[in-house]
């Protein structure tokens, strides 16, 4: 029975991986089936793939989680700014670190986070256009957090994977507030 569950009728082995097949017959594994969600419009969204695209192409992003709700049509990004690149952004905006906080924590404060979120959204849109992403794959909003996600604060697994359910609970209030604005 277990063998029948993992083999398709044409002999292919079901691994749970999502692959892209190229015209020359080769393929690349691009995601896991578990990290795909279906939005309220019936569109499937590969969350980890989008996280990889945006984290690799947006210099202001240090860590990112794409969040979606199956009852909503839009997705959002929860972002921890890049420690390496946020200093130049802060300097360009005349932002000095708040005593007792590092620059990532400082720019995540309400008085700076809206401007930073707007600049991150601009980078996301630019990357999305270059990657020819569908509109439903582009986050409609960004939530900024100044605390890096680690194994110690229970945001990452020991293999450095995002703990989506835990982070969704951690940011539940902000997520609800964002959805109230973008999908009333």
C-alpha cells in the first residue's frame, strides 16, 4: 500500500518536490509541495520560491517570509532588514541608531518602518518585473521586524527553515491589520 502511494501509475516516484522542466528535457527542483498555498482566487503560490527570488534580488532584505491566507487574494512579506545593507539606507535618510538598539532595530521602529517598507516594496516590484512574476505572486504589503529570526528565538528550524506557523502567530496582529487595509 505504501509503495502504491508514492508511485504514480506511469511509474514516476512522487517525492513532494516541485520541478521546472526545460525545453531540452532537463529539470530543476524549484520548491516543495508543502510550501505551496492556494489563494482565494484559486491561484497556487510557491512561497519558498518567492522568498528565494526576493531575498536574492532585494538588497534591503535580510530575511523574508511570504505569508498568504487561503481566504484572501493577496500575499504579504514579513521582512527583517539586511544588517549589511541597512546602514547605507539609514545614512541616506539621516537616521541615527537609537541608544540601546542596533540599526536594524532602529529602522524597524514605527517612525522609520513605513518608509523602509515602501523602499523594500519598490525593490520587490523591480525584481518581480525582471522575473516576470504574476501579479498574485507579488506581495501587496511589507511588515518590518527588527529582530533576526534564529533557532534560539524559535523562528527557524535547526536546518534554518522558517517556522511559518510560529511566525504567523507571532505576527498575527500585524497581519490582520495589513489585510484590513489591503483587502477590506
